[in-house]
C-alpha cells in the first residue's frame, strides 16, 4: 500500500475597481520579450531556468502576455513581478540562472502575475484592465521562470512577449494563487480535495479567468463562490475551469 502525496494549485485573475479616469487619446503600446537566451545550456530533465530584463524606465500597464514556448519542451512558465531580480543582467543583456531552489526575485517583493502550460493561448486582459509595472510601481522587473521537461534544444528560446501600454486604466489586475497539500489513501477510486480561500478586502473584485493545476491525477475540478448568507454560485466546472485559464 502507498499513499500518494501531491499538491493542487489554483490561480484566479482578479481586477480591483479604482477611480474613474477621463477619456484620453488611444494608448501607445510596446511589445517587450523576456526569453531564455539561446546560448543558455540546460542539461538533463526537469530544470527550472529564470530569466529577466529591466522594464523601460517609465510607468506602464501590462495588458497582454503571449507565450513563446512548446509543451513538448516546456512544462510551464510563471511570471513574477519584482523590485529587483535575484540575478541582475549585465551590460543590458538578458541573464539566466538555475532557479530550481533559488528565488525569482532578490528583494522582499515577489508578485505572481501569470502562468502558462499545455500550449494555452495568449492572455489579453479585458478592456480597461492592467497590471501596474515600471516607474512608480512595485514591479520594476519581470522574471520569467521556465520549467523545462527535457534538455533544452540549442535553438530553443522559450519565454513570453509582454504587451505594455502607457495610458492608465480604471481597473487594476491581480492574481490570487494558492495550493493545498494532501494525501490520497490507498485503494480509493475517488478522493475529494477541498481548497478554500477567503477574501477579506474592502474593494470589490471581479474574476475574469481561472486556471487549475492537478497533473495527471486530477479527474474533475470545479469552483464555487460562496457569498455571505447566500447559496454557493458555480463559477466553473471540469471543462470551463480549464478553458478560462491563464496557464
């Protein structure tokens, strides 16, 4: 007999209502790539590589993320916002380091912003929604953590392409990520793992994307929103939890 120990993860993208903004001219956009340099050697399997470049020195809103990876090579990509990365680039060149057991950020602030896996499509935030990055924000650097399943091909340059805009937006995006450790007893055909999170903030939240991460043991996933003194409201089930995802 054996007990299977695993971990389930759930990521929920949220937007927080801010003050109304006056109409402005259309926003100018900038595309910004963060990828593992081609010359980076990744030997063996199951390796975590982090890479980063400094964001432009002006305030921006992150409004879109395009994954640049293949599921045959990369298991997942996570994006972290940092005040300073764990390893700073030199001479303006991209830096890359093994982060299997090392942090993505070098300071105290480390914010999860995005996750990708299994050839999921690009993420475009709803109109008027964005992550604050660059000058004046807590996110001065964006670090991409790339989890390679197998040895990295020489010409592979996995990472993300960020879409930034210079105009402010009325809604601020955020990501809520949490996990649950659990044990599956032997000889069980089905086993329910419950994962709960309680929001105690005063600002109203709107959920616009959900993603689960269960690996091969997961068979059915659902999410229910429990309102105060009200019956639970289904947010997504096995199929829609995956299709709404950011990863």
